[in-house]
């Protein structure tokens, strides 16, 4: 059964990563979808683990059939997700309703999740009946997950598209099962049974395998057809480390989408508005640093100001290489100018280099995700300031509403404004459908006549930014009112550790479906929670009383402990994965390797504790030590967060590895000291672990992170962990 357990772990993580990427694109890159999907995956896997009678022991034939079904289901599910917008009657470019999106996630993850849970339950039963432990089976499955997470990451890193990865999933499942039949190891050592199993399925599986090989050769054509369901005028598409890039062309206009979100369209005036309104603030420009967005025509507009050099840093190399051949001639010639130095790097990492610029333009997307929010935090603005000349300026843009700001939109812009003001002496906000925000440590110009004179002297020819337009922008009463509003607003500073802007952007997104949420004020909600904390003491005492009462029933006590292990593991995993996105912005590519590291911890913890528990007198010490380790890890992560560290793949990976050790360690402890037989506790304990993880992902994504932020969410987990010590 070792091969089957390894394969289950491999396929579970491998398939999970494929589906999470597809759901993220279908939901326009909203990262909340990742966490909600984690929750549903765990829910369906737990359901699969509970299916059937506890005494039922499946045959090898039954396992083979489920593997074959799983092989087919993943590519079919990818097709379903790509076509979901049409199936549910969605309007092109618009969100499905919130309930429909939740339904989409639930339906998409249901088949594979159920089958993976059922497969583990069945394989573990056969394994434990051979005298092995459930904890060891859990560890073997986790080792398979490590391989699956690594494989899913490497495939994308080397240019294999997500649909092709789904087909490869099916091929691996089929090849492994055929190999298992070619070298049969009958459960009851009956050789005749092994031969019948071999002859019954080999021909059928060979035909299925051939169909998958053909599909793999045709995957590019199929991939293009599936993507064109949502983009009828599509001319190119590619999965990159940061998301899916899709390019469309209609009547000569080129449009670029990232994760189905419109990021650029040719023939517009957004680039000239952003560049000229910003660069006119500087009296004499020699060097300009552009962070992202060069393919929008920003570089061409900067060249009109005749700087000596332009450094263009592009985060997504695959994106730029994909769009270059489709760009209009003027934009392409601007990018190829001898004044332009093109660098492929993360803008935040590049800013650590000792170079100085007169102007820094941030052309990154709106902070609607943690990936984009990292370019609008106090830490980022501090980096920018350190690379600016004495009279240098920093400028970026934010999509807004020209005439009315909802409370959430005001708080969102206000949190960024507060971060900007914390680092710069003077800030100018030019309101409109898109706000242009300009900052400097010297007093900037607010007289439109001076700016018009600079426009004339530089011989700037633009369709929108003209002398009358400058007078309209700076003389409009909104120019004064918007600053007054931002100065008066009470909100927290947008930072890496407390991404307030993302929190408000998330609520703005939810308000598209539930309009009343646009008027929720998170800060006031936090204050209310602080005020009622003293009155929650009776609730804590009640919880403590319940836990003490549960101690009398060993089976229930261990199930609750396993459920808490899943809950704590998922909270830790969510916080660490989200913080990795804040620091690095490359979650789409590295999701597999992050899950791999967590699964590696699960394998180490399960196998180690299984071997460690030999003497009864050490059992309680081991469990108490694991909970103590959880508490210390949370405190360490909080300290590292607040010191500005804990952002590298290595350190986040180590923390995820340790989180996995803690989660599976508590699971292994519970299985070893459980009063019932190993094969009888597989369903209840494995399901408790998964349901606890489901609860952890949902509570963390919908309550803890939006309201309390990353660090405070871990503080809450510390308090809960201390209370759970009563179960030991």
C-alpha cells in the first residue's frame, strides 16, 4: 500500500494546486478565493474520509477504479471552471454573484476532494490491517504531497501550462496504477486474484492512457479554445509565475488581461495623464525609474520630457515577452530607445540597489490583492524615498470614483495616503476617475500657470493633458476637498504587516454583491471588539469548563485535539502564505512549493511522533511539548513580522515545515493513544483533522485577517492554544 499512499498524497496536492490556479483566474485574481478554496477542499476531503462503514475494507480493484475516475475528473473540472462564466450566465468582464462564485468553488472541488478523501480512507484501512499505524500512513501520504507540490511548481516554472499540468495529473495516475498491476501484490497473497485484476483492467487502462497522451499533444489547441470562451477575440494566452496573461485584439485595439482583469488597452489616454501630471511637478528631469506598466505606453510618454535615462523594471518577464509583438509601433519604439534600460526584477528588490532618481513612477496594478498591495505600503514608500534625489518625486495612480467616494473607498485611499504622508513632507492628490498621487520631500507646485509653462517649454504634445486640462484639474474644488477629506479620515496606515488597503479593497469587492458592506468601518468594529473583551470572560470560562468536561471522554477529547491541530495548522499556513505574497508577490507560481513544505512537515511530524511514542509516561509530555512548540512558533513569527523580516522563501518555508510538524504531531499522538483499533479510527480522526482545517481557513480568511491583520491573528491563536492545553 505504500505506492498507493504516496500516489494519493502526490495527486491530492498536485490536483489542488491546478484547481486553485484555475479558480483564482476565474475569480479575477482575488486571493480570498485561495483560502475559501482551501476550506472547501478540506471539507470535501473530510466528507470522503467519512463515506462508508468503518469496518469495510476495499479491494485493490476498487482502489484502481477510483484512481481511474480521478485521472479523468481533473481535466474535466478545468474545462468546467473555464466555462463557468458562460454556464452560470455571467456578463463578459463582470463578476458572477458572490453566492454563484462560492457555488462554483464548491462544485469544482467536490469531485476530486471527495475521491482523495475516500482513497486515503481505503488505502489506510488496508495499510493498518497489515499491522501498520495510521500515523505512519498519514506520514507516507504527506511525503507524496511533498513530491506533488514540488512537481506542480516546477512544471509551471519551466513553461508547462496549467491545462497541460492537469492532463499530466491523469497520466501519472494511470501509469502508476498500470505499474501496480504489472507488479501485483495481492492483499491476501492470492496469486490468482492478482492475475484476474491484471487482465480485467489492463486493456481498458491502455485505451484511456492513449487518449490522455493524444490530449497532451493537443493541449495547446485545447488550452487556447478553453481560454477563448471568456475572451472571444483572443490572440495569445500564457500562464506566468504571477498569473494568466491573455491578449485580445479587436478593430486594431490591443487589450491585455491578467487573471481575467483588464490591465491595459491601446488607444487610451491613461498613460499620458499619469506621466505628464507627475513629471510636470519636477523642474528638470535627468533620470526616471519606472516600476511596471511600461507596455502601456508610459515609456513613450516619459521620453517626451527628454530625460537623460529611463530605468524600466518589469516584474513579469513572461508578460512583457508575450505582449511585445502585439504592441503599437510608437510604444514598441519607446521601449527600444537607447535611453531606456530594461531590467527584469521585483521592483521592491531592485529598490535595495544604491541608485538615485529624480522621478519614480509606480505603474503597478491597483492594490486589489496582496500581490499588488505590497507596492503601496509604508515600507515600500520608505524604500522609494531612499532612492530619490533631494527634490525627487514619487507618483502612482489609484482607480477611484470621480464624484462620490463610499466610506470603504475613502478608507482604502486614506490608508495609502497615511502611509505616504508618514514618509514624505508634501503630497498632491489629483482626483478623477483615476487619482494621481504625487509625493516629495520638497514643496510641490499647485499653480496651473507654472505647470502650463513647463508643458509649453517641453513641447509636450498630448491628446488629453493640455493647458486647459491642467487648469481644470488644479482649479477644480475637488482638488482642495479631497485633501481635506483624506486629512480628516481616521484610518490605520497601510503596511506590510497590517495591509489595511487590501482589507478595505476586499470589502469594496464584497460590496459589489452586498451593497451594505460598503458602509462597514473595520476600525470602529475593532474598537467595539476591544471594548467588549472584558465582558467575554464568562465565555472563556464556559469554554474552559467544556474542555475540562470533555477530558472525561478519551475518544471525544482526542477528536477535539485533532480538530484543533487542523485548525491551528490552517491558520498558520494561511498567515504565512499570505505574508509570503506580501513580501514576494509570486504566489501563483510558488503555491505548490509552499504546500510542499507544509506537507513535508506533516510527513516528518507524523513519522517522528509515531516512532517516539513508546513509553506511556512520555506520551503526555510529547503532546504538551508540541502545543508549547506551537505557542513559541507563533510568538517567533510575530516578532519576525514586526521586525520586517520573515519574507524569504527559506524562512517562510521553514515556518511552514514546522507548522506541518506540529499539525501532524498532534494527529499522530491522538492515533497512538486512542483506545480503539487503528483501522476503526481512520474515518473519525482524519475527518476531524480536515474539518478543523476547513474551519481554520474560513475563520482566518473571513474574520481574523480582515479584522485583526496578520500578527494579531497569530496572537489569537496563541490564546486558543493555551486553553487547548487543558485537553492534554
